[in-house]
């Protein structure tokens, strides 16, 4: 059964950012193949769009640009959310262009995303240097027809901005335009000044796009907070046990902070600083209850005593269930860190299965775990690669460029170098 979602990612494009030089595109549109179609794909309910993918995976050697793809999306989201409120006129924009080319160092970095929010497709993008916004545009497709709502460009000759507002974009356009600083986005500024028409776009970035730039550092705090609610705790417990962990209960114990709890060998100035921040506050400790082999009493283990894999899985449990419950879009870098391949498969199964992912949440993740390259897990159009070219720039390309046969052993083909994107370690001589 296909249930229409409220938010969907269609495509992300990036140019001249970190290791990306030329325009690179990641698309979550499905091809006509029927493989794993029922669970790994879903309908966008728009005649102009093909089915969309519930996930895609990106492979490549270290330092080839996998993390930079996630960082590019993270930069775009952060700039949309904060450019109008967290900086002043003249402040630098913390953008990182491609450095190994003189022209690119002086050129703008460009970001564009195509998504669906509340049954309307949007195409939004901007180009920025460290000094200012060079361009910004928004195209909406209500009822499938393109409407350019606004466009902003910098005239290189006069260094003056040229603005265009479409007839379907209404409201105090002149006020919002004049309030937009050169180092801020019009979208962000208009939202700060109570624009209603742009709220769906802004809220997609704020509420529906979730990004974990380093999966190894996911905090367990969200999952711990979810465990404060009985229903949520039961779901997280079910999640952990579905991953084949023998946990009978999750218990939270609160304790008032005491400086005596800090390690004896901690530097005194650090102890004083922490004590000042936590004085009078309640700290929460979480315990997993495990069955005893020779008694009827469960044995408690504090989270810090559990394996790295269990800690990582618990940290992901709350966010993962939240993503599924609300149909969000999640981008994760190095999802396999500290997780056994079986656990990665478990997480993917939740995303791919139409019964556990009723609202069509989507996942984009990078990994080195080649066991995911399995015809029973991923469609061929869900697999992407990155590698460096002769200019030391990242090339992002889909597996479909190599036209793999149906049923082809993808893991073996990748490890044999058939699709590129493999490291080539040199021989070390002593």
C-alpha cells in the first residue's frame, strides 16, 4: 500500500564546494525497473514525476568526497535557517569553495534542491561567495506548472542586484527586498518579516530535512528524552529488541549533580567550570536491563557499559523512529560506523518496508559497508559512487552509468573495480 507523504526529496545539486568543482547531482528518482519496487520506491502522486526512491547509498574511497556531499546539504540548510538572523551586514559567509583551482577560489559556490512539500514541487537554490549572495531563485510547480516566484542576480558590471518577482508571488515584496542584506538570503529574510507564502519552503528545511554529518558522534540525548514518555520508551525498546538485543527494560534514574562524581584526575579548572554549569541540575542516567542466566532478576547495565554498537544503535533509535513516524528526509554520513552489517540491514529494512515506513521517509547515506550491495536490499538505481578526477575534484555518478545486468553481483563487481570509486593503496617499502 502506498501512502502519500507530505515531504519528499527529488534532487540535490552542488557546484564549487569543498572537493566539488563542476556541478554534481544526486537524484532520488526511480527508473522503470520493477526490482524491489513495492518496498524501495513510492509514488510522488504527480503525473510529471516518476516514482521516488526511499533511500540511496554513496560509496567511495576515503577523501573522495562522500562526507562533502552531506556537508554541502548541511551548509545549505544552515544558511537558509540562519543567514537573516545570525549575522550582520559585512560579515563573512563561512562557505568553502574548491581550492585547487585559482578561478574556483574566487567563484561562487552554488546549491540547489528540488523537493515536494504539501503536494507542491519546489526548486530552490542560491550561489554565494564568502562576501555575499550572488544569486537566488525559487520556482514552484502548483498543479504541475512552473511558476518563477522570485529571482535575484548580481550584475557583475555594476555590482548591483537585479530582482524579479513573478505575478504569483504576492505580499510586501519591496519591503522584503529592501530588508535583505547582501550576505543574507531573501527566503530567510522574508520569513523573518512574516511572509506566509514562503513558509512551506522554509519549514521543509527547518523541520523535514535532517542531517547527521558524522554518524559516529550521534548524541543519545534525543533517545533518552523520548524514553521519558511511556509510549515512546516502549517503541524504542521494541526497536532495540528487533535488532536482536536481549533488553527487557529501559530505566531512567535521575540524580542531582555533585562535583564529587567527577573524576579525581580531572583538572581543577575544568572541574570548576563543569560544576558551575551543572550546579543544582538533575542528571539522567540510563540503564538497560538484561536477563540473568541463573536468577529471575534482571541485570542493569548503564549505557556507558554497553558495547559501542549498542550505544550507537540506541543513539539512532529515537531519531530513526521519529523520521519514520513523520516521513522526514534523513542524510547520514558513515552510517556503518560502530554498527555490524546486520544492524545496518535492520535500519534499512525499516526504511524500505512499506509497513514500517508508511509516510515515505527517505534516507541518503554514505558507507564503506559493501554488504549493502545486495540485490535483495538495494535496487541498482539506489547506488551512487564518488571518486576524484585528474583535477582532484569529486565526481558523483550513479551505478546505472555502468549499465549493470539485472541480478549482477554488485558487491563483487565493486570490489573488483568494475565501477571505479576504489582506493588504490601504494606499496610501502622500508
